């Protein structure tokens, strides 16, 4: 697997997605944005870092011989345990051993080390050992001896699985050390089990522990009673407890100590908590923070950090050695025979480890080995080029090949000589900022600053947003008025529409017009919404009184935002964006500005994360089984915000469901003889194209054929409903439907016939009679079928009760029903699902009045007087 190509493909896929929502009309802005994307402004080169090798702390059996651990630990802590197989002996790292030794002495401590360093074993082994020793000493009382607190349920669930592997496998009669999770996810039966049979180790989160202490329910009171004399309190991921949450947890810990045992042993685990200063200063700071959090003194000597070792041998290579090694061939065919001994004194391996993996702590020659700061491959190549005088482009190719070759060399089972990580940062597109100057002169930047650099604070930078329909640029501004005229403007955040305290300030947009392409002299050619116009007594078009303040106002603005006759020509649009003067697209004033205008970041965090996740999974699934086993095709996602993690999971699941549905429909269309499906065959063809096994959609597994057929029929009913709803004009800006993407065409036989029946239309209103069939055709509210009717939907819902929730979760869904329109507004007290009212100033009324549908606006007003 070439992880570098993998990364390039993922970033390319995301870039195509991210850039697909914004069109830019101005050539200079388009060229600037293209340049920023090509330079990797939003997804820079990845940082690369070697996974370090940890100094061994000895095997579990060694610690048993030293009487640091109970003898049963040798049977419990083993790698690869399965039912009927004992697995192999677990070897500890030095920092894990140090944690065990401190716990053996009865000291509180903090383990701070990198991801994948086995921090959790640093507290699990001491807890299990203490329970085993107590049992052997005759303490057989069933009580909670350790509480482990996690910041997120996902971490708690992961640790539960680890405990099951260590403590349950190999013990068919039940584990010697018991454990349970109590986070709010448990069933009533599981909670009762905790109450009646208290575990030795309780896994929870800090909010649930707070509830246990404060609620007076019998179960909570029993848990507290069972935890009297608590021996261990563990805070996992200590670095996440900061600010107000950290204060809450610190108070919680003090209440636990007061209520259960003031002398309990406190343990914390964390990734790096301090990065500045010397090693002693960092440990002092971590000890200070941990002591405050736990309410007990944790000396710096009991801050356990990782101890690393080199895999290569010898000093850093000289120029001639490096130059020669960079001329070698590192293709897979050439390096397939490599053994660890081939790399231990290899010049390039030495350089890579000492520059991308390890460095001496605090720069001291005799300091312990610590991890290097990550670098980009380009930075590494630049350093190698300086050391060897070779071209960077050639070094880049060689370095990539060498890293992949060194990764393929195994040191031990599941351990590579140089395992490494790529850290890829991805950011939203951000906002373009420009000065108020003609296109050939204006300064452009992506940095959100107020003034142009080196302008002595005389030239303002204004954010730019673009019309979603035509790409015309607009500047969000605060306009300051003097005697009702604009005196000057200031930059405004696109999302900020709050009223300032000053009376004569209004929000709006400035449309630069250096070439003076726009004019409002001719109202009919000015792209004003038709609903804004009316004929006067001389049958001349004029603006209605209540729209006059919203017409584009000509302005001339200097780079400092002040008005001036010599300034940049432009137009000011007051308040919300009601229409685009260039393309004439009209917008509902109540719609969000984001649906009308956009910057470079139309995608939100959820859409971006889902797209990146799918890009990763698609690349993983493309590799053959012999290169990446199925069990290794995994994507792990982490979030410090529990609500965001929950939202993201729902977003991803919804996206995948929609993707599966659409893929099935497109496959069904491809498989049909004439590339066409009717409503009657839609669901059955899609279900066939999806090739679903019964266990893929029926909640009960391995059902008999008659039950399967009944549920397949129910599935087709659900598929028909979901397909029709998805083919409607959707609300998703970042996920338009298949018709909007031009991947299929919808045809409505009855509507087309109705629109083409000129004889029937001659009996209607004369304005409608003179329309063409395409002008009469309704593009919304056009779908009506059984699947969108309330009674039929209820029947489908009942039939789908045996399907898996992923296909139908009726209790959490608001049904989408067929819609119809009445020629008057619907009163607010009328609750009629699917009923829409029409008013002359509503969306349909404005559509009817649009000038392109009539000979002229004057003819419209002469023919029919709108009230």
C-alpha cells in the first residue's frame, strides 16, 4: 500500500467536492483562488512522523518473578487470546512498568505518552493486580474497588472491549476480576445486575458519576454504598478536562474522595499536556495541574513519561554516505528480501530515524530519546538536499520509496521497522478578502484581516461572497448614513446582521462595478423583481413605494471605505440579499443569506467529514485482500465534542443511506432495456439492483422463505417512498438530487399532456391560454402518488415494522406527503399537512408575475389587476 498516493487521492477527491459549490465570475478572483488551491492553502502537505520504538519493561512473567504482580496476571494479560487459545505472553514497555511500580508503592501518578503507547495498561494492570492480591489475602467482599472515568462514551466502550479480551477470555466460569459499564447506555437488566452484583471495576463518564452522587434513586444509592472504601479513581484523557469542565470534574473528584475514601489512589492518563520548557519544567507543570484536579499531591517524580530507543545504530551519516544511499534503488522488487539487520546501519535509515523519529531531550547529548517534531516531506527533502547537494525532486521520490520499503520490513509480529504516520490537515475554504479597487489593482488575500498590509491602515480589506447563480462578487458591509446618504462603509462578517447601536448604520452589500456594466436607468432592463414594479397613470413602469429603499443605490467608494467622486463605482444593496442585479435571480427575503450567497466554504463540518470518510473508505476498498485484509479496512474518527460526534454519526449514516438508494436507482436504470423505469417498476428494479440478502434488511436474522418474501414486499414499499422523496427538489445544498446533477431525467406523462392541451387552456384565463406548454409546466408540487398519501404511508409503515431501522425508523421520521396548493393563503390555525397557500407576493405569485412569461409587464397589469 502506497500511503502517499492514498493521501493524494483522498485530498483530490475532497478538493473536487469542496470546489464544486462556488462559481466566480471575476477572472482575477478566479485566478487567485485557483492559485491558492493549487498551492495547498487549505490542505497543505502532510506532516510525517515515525512511530517510535519503546524501551522494554520486561514480560509480565518477569514482573511476577519480581513479586511486582500476582501470578494470575501471567494468564490474564496475553496477546491474541481467543476462546480455547491462550495467546502469547505480553511484554510491557518501560513506562508501563514504572506505573506498576508506583502503584505498588501506593502512590498516585499520571502517565503522559503518545497515542498507541498502551497508557490504559498503566492503570488496568495495577487495579487487576490489587484485586487479585486482596482475594488471595481473604478479602472476598463484593464491592466496587476502582472507578474509571472517561470523557466520552466511545472511549468507555472501547475500554470495555479490551477488558473483555483480557479478563473474560480464558475464563469460561467467569473472570477473576469483574467489571461493568455504567454510562446510561445500559438496559434495565444490566443496571440491576450492577446493583445486585457489584463489579470490581466500574467504567463510567463524569456526568453519570455526578448523577450517581446526587440522585436519590435506589440504584444510585446502592452503587455509592458498594463503592465505600474505593481504592482507585482514574481519569482517562486528563488533557480534555480544562476550563469550566475541568473545574466541574475537580469538584466531582473531591466529593468522591470525601464520600468514598479520602486516601484512595488517583491515576491520570493523557497525551502530551505540556510542550514548552525543559523536561523538568514540563513535569512540574503536569504535576501541578494533576494535583489541582485530583485534590491530592502528585509529585513530579510520579509523572510517568515514555522511554524510547533507537532501532538504527551508529552516528548520523556523512554527506558521501547519504549521497550514495540516495542513488540506490528502493523499489519493492529490490527491497523485498530486506531484514532488520539490513537497515540498522543503513545511512538513509539512520538519517530518517534521527530527523523524522527521535531527538535528544532538551538538546542534551546525554538526554533521553524523545519524539521529533513532525515535518513535511518537503521540509525533510530540503534538509537532505542541503546535506547532499542533490535535487529536491529526486530526493522526494527516493525518500518516499525508502519509507515504504522500510515499512515492509518486520521486526516482530505486528511490528514494522519504520512504521510512520501522515498527519493531514484540512480546512474550510475560508473567505476571500479584497480592497475596494478595480480588478487589475485590488489586493486579494485569504487572511481575515482588517487592513491591507503595508498600507498604514489606510486601505480596508472587505470579505467577498458570490452569487450562487452567476458568481458575481459582493462585499458584506456596514453602511454609515449621513442625512440618509451613505458617507462610508466598513467590512462586515457575512453572518453578522445584528443591528449596531448607532442609529444611522445599516447592513447590506456592495457590488463593485468598475466597468459600469449595470444600470438602473431602464427599470425593465435592470433585472429588478417584477413584483417590485407597477405602471403609473401614464402606463410607465415605476418602483412600488415599499420597495424603493431596496433598489440598488449607486456609490463611489475609496479604498478606505469613504465615498468620493473619484472612488470605485459600485452599487449598494440594502439589508438582506433580495435579488442579484446581474443575473436577476430573485430570493425569498426570509431565506438564509447562505442559500443565496457563498464564500469558498459552502460545505459544513459534517459534510466535509463525511466526504473525507467516504474518500478514505473508497480507497481502502480498492486494495486487494492480500494487501489489506478485510479486518484492517477501518476508519477511526475522534472528536473532543460529544455532541459533534453524535451529529456526525447521524450525518454519515444518512449520507450513506441516500448514496445506497441513489446507486441502486442508477444501477436499475442501467440494467433496464430502454434505460427507463416507470413508477410501477421503480421499487422492484431498485431492490433487484441492490442485491440485498434477507439479513441485510430484516431485523430478525435467518428467517424462513415465506417471511422473507413478505418482508421483501415491505422493503419495496419503503424503497418506493424513499426514492420518490429523494427525487423531489431537496434542501441539501451540498447533496442535490440526481435530476439536479443531470444523472437522470424525470418525465411526468399526465402533466405534459395537460400542459400541451391548448384546446382546454383556451377555456382558461387568456394569459394562461397564450403560454407555451413549457411555460405552463409546473416544476414543483408536481409529484402525487399513493406512496405520498397518509393512509397508504401508514400501511407501508406497519408492513415495515420487521425491517431494520436503517431502512425504516418510523417513530423518528416526519412523513413527506404529497402537496397541493390553494389560491389563497392558508390560515395559521389550519393544520393540513402538505397544503400550501398562494399569495400574489409569495413564491408562486412572483413566478406567475415574472416578465419573461408575458409579452410585457404592462400587458400583465392591464389584463389583470393584482390586489
